[in-house]
C-alpha cells in the first residue's frame, strides 16, 4: 500500500466519522474518480462496521486506477 492510498483512506475515515456526505463526494471528485465508481466506493465504505484507515485503504485499492504497484512488481 502506498502513501497516497494511506492519505486518501485517512481522509475518508475522517469524513465518514464526521458524516460529511458532501465532503466525501467532493473529495472523490477531486480524486478524479468516475461517478459510477464513486457510488460503489461510497456504498462499500458505508457498509463497513468499523471505518478505519486500513479497511478503507483496502477498498480504495480494489477500485484504484493506478498501475504503480503493478509496475513496481517487476
């Protein structure tokens, strides 16, 4: 897991803790996440019993668009 995903997960954890739905969607828009993926990501994080940074980071990685980790595995 890279530092960017950890940062994003921490930000999501904070926004979800504050129940800031608008902030969550604005943050995802700032991350350039497509709208259909935003809904899936929001729903999956919302369904977590414990919204901690590690759990959220794992979800972000499943929806991630970055190939960085794949490029580093050579």
